[in-house]
């Protein structure tokens, strides 16, 4: 039986991914467009390699309006001392580079949501081609993967690192140990409400240790959340045995997302009034947000009530909300 030949990736690295030392370059993806007939998308990448040892793949900008990861990773790429590295660190600060440059969640080229485009296609859209390159070329190299996220322009989170509950409990345990080492103020046992096509899912199906974050939001970054991102990336590399030095442990409190009841969604358009602030305790049945009609002065606001007892882990960020928007996420507090 003749095996099917895979279409080769159109992405070409401008550096040798297997070379020892520090390299800075690009993942070059051809993109013919109106203003550049033989143009390319040039995705920055750094590879720091020294001897044998594990490989870490660190990424940000999976969504282009989330900034703690790119700030931390551009800084790390410039400053990482190769002589303190045992193994390899691959850094891609802005995975969905077109979206990152546009400051949008999805790509301005094809409207692709990078985190719903995996495993990708070498003959697909720009976003699918980037996803395919990560799936076939970068992820197989990695032992541990860190993908930075925050709430972007539409959500705001208490700053947490997270791993997923998995059927493979040994892999799950390794993930939560890595989250503990990251040492964010909050640590989450994550449940996804839309896992199809996610980078996370592809990484975990390969058996890799995967850590993600939500470090704030609102389409900006704060000094506090950037500090958490920088310290967490360094801690994770030390935990993996790739970077010399001691882990800088900070107190972390653990949260669970046990079911879909964690999430609350708007059923009306209007002006949102947040009734409690991030990190505050929530009891089941409590009103956590109200949505005011902006078309009538005599309409009573719609009330959003918590389905679980815990704390407010995320909230809708802009003042106006549309039907179907996620308006709040409640995390349950794990007992010590």
C-alpha cells in the first residue's frame, strides 16, 4: 500500500533550528497581496540551544490583542543567557503575527482565530498554514509548552496560570506541577467550553506538558501582570531543568472550573453593570451583573446570577454587551 505524501509546509525558517547558540530570525510564510506580489508574513522567532536537554516552546500572541506574553517573550529572547541553558528554548512572541500587528483577536488577512485553527493545513488559509507549521515542525521538538493568554479587548481575568484536566492522569499531574512552578497569584484546573481546534488540545494529544495563562485583559497590560508573565516563564524553564537557578516561588491559590455552570452569558444587548469586582467572593444565586436596555428608560435591567459559589475569575470588559457574550466566569476555590 502506497503511503500518502503530506503537502510540505510553505513556512521556511530563516535560521537553523538545530544550531547551537543564540539565533534570532523569522518564520517566513509567502503571502501574495495587492501591495507585495511576492510578499511574506515574517513571524519573529528566537532559538537558544546549549547542549543536550529538554526543549521548551514558549508562545504569545495566539490572539493578537493579548500583550503580557509578547512583552515577556520579546524580553526573554533578548536577555536569555545561553550559558545558563541546558537544552533548547524556542520563543515565538507573536504566533498569529498578522493579528498581533493589527491589535485584533483574529487575523486581518483571513479572520482566522489561531486558537481554533489547529492542527492546521499546509494548503489552507494563512492562519491554517501557521498552525500546520507549529503542529508538524515545532511541537514535535518540544517537551514542555507555554502559551500565554489574557482576556484581550473583551474580557478581564484575575491573573492565573492553568493546565487542563486530562484522562491521562500522569500527564495531568505533570501539567499541574508545571503550573505550580509558574507561581501565578492564582492557579486553575481548566475546563474549556470550546476545545475544538485549540492549540492546547493539539499539544496535549501529543503527550506534552502544557501550561497556559489568563493574565488580565482589556486589550492592554499592567506592570503587575507583565511581572507575573516574566517571572512565570523563567520559573517554568527552571522547573523543566532547562534554565539554571532556583524557582522563585510565590503564593498561589487554586481554582477549579468544574462545569459549564462556571460561565454566564448575556441574553440581551445593552449596557453592562458589573455588580462585584474581580477576585471577590460569589455565592450561588447572587446577581453578578445587570444588563440595562439602552433603547428605553422604563425597561428593568436583566439580571445575571451566579450558578456556583466561588469567586469572580473573569468579567466582560467593554461597557456594552451583546446577546451571547460571556459576561462572567466563576471559579470554585479548592480546599487546602
